[in-house]
C-alpha cells in the first residue's frame, strides 16, 4: 500500500509540479530550464538517431525550481526526447513522461 501511495503521489506531482523547457542545444549538451514548482531529481534522454534507432541515457542531475543546467549527451542524434524524473523513494525515481519535450537538432 505504501508503494502504491508513493506512485500515486509521484504521478500527481509530475502532473502539477513538473514542467521543463529546452533553451538551446549544442554539440554534446542540451540546456534545460525547470519551469515548474517542484524539484527534478534526474532525467532520461532518449537520443533518436537518423535511422530512428533510440539510445537512452540516464542522468542523475538535479534541477531546482527556476534553475537552468546543461545536460551532456553522446553521439549525434537528430532528436532528443528529454524526460524529467522525480524521486519517490530511496533510489526509486518516477519518470514524468507526460512532461517530456522532444527537441530537433
């Protein structure tokens, strides 16, 4: 029950407190701003290549409300799908898939 409660709270927090914006992208970095009310604890970068293959990169980079950071990535993708994640328990992260942004390079 406790785990289900944490998952439900995580989904609610994602829907109400998490919002990101992509400011710029350059070779090896994408600049993200936390425009929501909550703290983002990590990110998944889905790197979409020219041949439509996808490589996921997990980043344990926190981003506080109003903060801007450069997130590193490898390769030369044609698009990057940035998915914020929040911590819902010790070592457990909830992806906020509804709040993702796809950035074309």
